[in-house]
C-alpha cells in the first residue's frame, strides 16, 4: 500500500507540470495572436 501511494505521488508531478505548462503556452499564444491582430510587436 505504501509503495502504491509513493508511486502515485511521484507520477503526479509530471502531470501537474504538464498542466501548468499548457496553461502558460495557451496564454502566450493568446497574447501573441492579440498583438499580431493589433499590429504591434510582442516584445
């Protein structure tokens, strides 16, 4: 039982990182498209 909990805990982190990375990429793409539509540079 303890091994199962530890395995779940260890495997949870890559999933959480993937979710956070997806949110960041989605926001970046949204801002990039908005800047492009307004005709201004991203930086």
